[in-house]
């Protein structure tokens, strides 16, 4: 089967690396890809926002499956265009992708299906939102309704901070993502992530993970897209997993079917493990980044037929195999991230990787033969080992051999899991 992978980040490099191991794979194309992905796939210069061009490419190359990595093309309806052309695609329709594309939509679905989540209200006017915050007090959470590249959520410790976040949303800094806000109670407890493959009717557990959102050691500094992750989550016991499936995942799939938007793809549930039990923080409709990297490092099953089964509504026979060894990934980011940072800084050398080790490219390019850093999050240094502490040691040994003077990383990834 020939496959087209959509995307250019670390998540897509991890998917390409795993797909390339499949004995069922013919040719693997990536649009647009990156220098790391180029080691596993043929990178093609497709404008993924031009759905007609993507469909035409798939028809010309007789693509048997399209795997959409990022959320933006899913929310924009790329999967719909492909399905209309009878091209199998792993990823939800635009209507189903509202689970990530609109926080208000997801919260309303939670109410409809009695899914445990934070108490909330939706607002389309700043004054009404501010009045609500003044009545409720702080701490309180302000979320832009739409996609905001990880910048649309403020956990406000004071009323003044919440009011400023409302101004940011309605002031245009988040473009269309901020035309509506969701204001939530501030839940407390540890966080974990649970992933499921879905075919519209069924959900198959696809592992658990925990990530580190803050930029600096000790969970300090600004929120980022993720500075590291590990899998599995030791917080997610078998009982908690089954409770999450029963109270959150399955009702969500049922609710989406009832809305005429059955969910096919990967459903990523961000969870708060409260004293009352697991509650939904938010959904993503794609593999997490950098969670995908540790999931792919642990998956022993062939990824290609599994994704095809989800895309074609046939997950009933799928059984997944996982390494019992934990995996850890550390993000090497450009100095200054998530604020301003220099671009096109040279990465002089990357170390060789051994068994159970991989360096995934998240924000790199080749400029006149020189590998350079083009993004905020640039490399995902990943390792698997018998114990978390051993995996951490392997990861940081690799990190220390990367020759890139403009990079930085957290040095305490997986600290919660080291026992």
C-alpha cells in the first residue's frame, strides 16, 4: 500500500519512522515533510491547504491511505475532501474535528452526554465574560474557543489575570480562535493523557502518556506546546483507564454518531485526575506532540494496518502489542521559546542512535546542505529502556552529544515517574 503522510513536525517524523517499518508499505510520501522524515519517506511539495491538489496527487499516485498528522487541515476539512474522492484517510471529518476545533462544542457535548468535565460557561461578548469572572472569582480558566496553537488557554490565579486574558481573546491577538471564549472552574489534580483509535463505532485504547508543558525545570515558566513526555502514565491504572473509557470516551463516540459526525481517527483525551475521578480537560483529534514520539517508540504492532482499519471502520479485529519498557522524549527547543527566538541557527552534528533510541526532527530544514533549526521546538530526543530512570539517562546522554549552541531543554523530564 502506498501512503501519503500529511505534516512536517516531530509527530509526523515519529509516524513516518513507524510506518516505514511496515511490511505492508509500498511507497511512503510526506507533504511537506522535513529532513528527518526524508530518511523514511519521499517528501513532496504539496500545498496541504489546497485540497484539490492533495486529492489529485493521491489519484495520480494511487494512494491507498492518507494519514493526516496536524489538527489544522483536519479542522479545515481535508479528510472530507479525500473521502468524497473515495480515498481512505486516517483522520476525522471537519464536523468531528470540532472536538478540538471548538472548545465550546466539546463542553456542550459533555453536558449532553453527562461526561465529567469542569463546570463552564460560553461567551461571545467580553463584558458578559468579565462579569462572570468577577462573580466567580479566581482561580479560573479562560479558553479561546478555537485553534490557537497552544496559546489560547490561561489558568488565571487572579481576577485581574482572567480579565486580561479575556481582553486578549476578544482583542484580536488570537484571530478567529478568540471570537468566543469558554470560562471554566479551575480543576485540581494530576494530569494524564489517554489515546484511542476510533472507527466511528468502536474505540481501541492506544496507550497513555504524561507530558511537561512548562518551559523550565520544576514545571516553571510559560506554557509551551510540550517540552517532553513519557509513556506509559503510571497514574493511569487499569481501573482508571476503564473508567475513562466508560465515562468519557464511549459516550463521546455515541454523541458524535448522534450528531451525524461519527469520529474516525485518533482521539486524545487530556485528563484531570480529580478526587471525584477522571475529568475531561480537552480533546485533541490527532496524536499529541511529543506524546506520539513515545507511543511510537513503545508500539510493537505494525502501525499501517491499524490506521487503515480505523480509516475504514474495521477496528473490531485489531489487537495492539506494546513494549513493557517505558519511553521518554526530551524536546530540544530554540533559546527564547515559547517567546521570540532566532531562526536558521546551525545544528552542527547529531549523534548516532542505538537500539531503542531515536532523534525525531520537529523544526528543522536543510540550507545549502547545513541542517538548521527553523522552529521553536526543534528535536525530540527519545529512548526506551527497562526502567524510566534508565530511559532518562539514555535520553540525556544523547542530548549532551547534540552540537547545537542555540538550543535548550528541560533537565527533569519524567521526574514524576522516577521511582
